[in-house]
C-alpha cells in the first residue's frame, strides 16, 4: 500500500522535521441531491462519516423500522446462548390477533425462532414480532424495556421504544442517526442475522410474501434493510449497499409514498458511491515512527496505531492526503505497550479529516541507575542548548 507522506511534528513548541507535500487541487463535488423526506442521512458504515444529512437527530415515529431493533435483540439473545434458532415458540392469542402486516402464524401453533425472525424481517410480521417478544421477555412491555436498554448501550440518545412492532404508541420514537447506529452494529456484529434482510421473499403456512424493500430488485448492491409505514410516520426506509468494499447506510423518514422512499434512498446511495470513497490508510500495530526514549533499556520506542485507519474522502483525492504525527517532545521510560504518546492527523487540502492516538507498540523497562543518570545529563544539556 502507498501510504500518505508523513510530516513529523514534536509537541510543545511543535518543531517541523520535514516539509509537507503539495496539496493538489480539491476535486469538484456537486451539492447533495434534494431529498423529499422530513429526515434523512447518508453515512459510511466503516468510518461513520456523514455525507448527507437533514434533521438527523429529530425524534420521529419509526413504524416498522422498529423491527430492526426487535431482530437485533433476538440476535443478541442467540449470540448469548439464551435463545436457539431451532427453539419452538408457542403463539399466543395476543400475538395472533396483532393487527397490521402479518406473517400469518396460527394461534396455539409453535414456530421456530429462525422462522419468526424471517417473518419479522422479510414479511414485517407484527404477529411474529409480538410472539418472539413474549417468548424472550414474557411480555411485549418487558421486551420493550430490553429494546431500550440495547438503545442505551448503542448510544441511541433520541430513541424510546414502547412495543416490538412499530404500531403507533405514545412515546415510541427514534431518529435517523440512531437508526444508523443500530443498523451499523447489526451489520458488523451479527452478519448472519443481517443476511436475512437481503432475502427477497419468505414462505410460511404456504403463504409467500415478498420483502417490502423493493430496492433489493432495483440495485443488486443493496442487501437491506427495512421499510416502515404508518399514517403518522409516513413511508420510511433504512437501506444499505456495498460496492467495491465501501458500505453505505441511508435512512429516509417521512416520505409521501413507497415509490418516494425507494427513489430518495437510491438518490442518496448513488450520490455517495459516485462522489466518495473509503480507503484504508494505515494498518494497526505497524510502526509509523521510531521516537527517542530517555531513561529506558532501549534508546527508542516504536509508535503505531491500535486500530486500522479508514477515511471517507472525495473520490480521487487519496493522493492529496498528508499525514502529520505529533509526538510527545520528551518520552521517558518505563513505557508499556499501548501507552499513548502522540497523535496522527490526516489532512486533506489543509483540513484535518481524521485523528487517531499514537501508542507505544512494545514495552520498554526503565534502565539501571547509571544509564538513567547519563540520560539525565545528556537531556539537561540538550535542552539547555536548544533553549527548550
């Protein structure tokens, strides 16, 4: 991989050790398309870079977008071993009578967890949602408490759930950004569960129903996520697609029709893929800088990153990235691997587009007394001469 050229800076008075590179011309990016929705957002799933947004934190009724959280809680329970995909779930009268979109499960029958999850995701079954909620938590109200606890853990600060279906209820709401956080976690943490969202149809009780997300047919790179509609919420859609290793998540809430939510989502995804790219700039645990070390058994310590660095930038601008390392001016032993000793800053046309802490990659113990005394003398005169 060809890395951006590095400009190394020492913190304190910030001493420049090598010259930067020329910036080049910034690519021309048109304005984001006009989106006919009350709230919307387009985000890169890996970097969480927001590419387009409007009213992104506004709390709104989510309709069946709620079921993303319903399936997420089920996935958490299966991952923890408290729920099995083959486990049979008894269908209560309450679940069977739930109004709205249905999986058509029968009262007093038993349905596997795996089939119920497909009924929730693909067929948007309110009956399936209530059945699995009752099975997991004992009641739909208790399950809603679990949903809200998961929302807190995910940082969904503009959400509150009252039921597992998304049927209208006072105090039941979420936001476009919170749905991004939920969907991103679902994709990354539970890829097997997420794969259900790309299934185009599902049959239960000899009734085949198509996935309501018609983008699955319009765009082969789209593999999810979920539609929602009530009179209060309007037509909503969370969509996700992956092209050439770049995954985008779009959310539109409050559009006027099924066709509108498809069209506006497609506009967002097309804009993001056409004008932006996500690149891996650095790997984790690779030495980016060897810094001087005082009072240690070694004279230097290697600095790198705990996590790989990905950036979402205008397409075609990768060669214009500059990397600046700000390193602590005086680093003293003992050093433990993972100690934060500086910062990486990635700049594009003079603007900082990413920051990440620099960490020691290895342990360096403190040296013996005489070696430390010698370093003290050398460092004292060095600072005296430089006036630092």
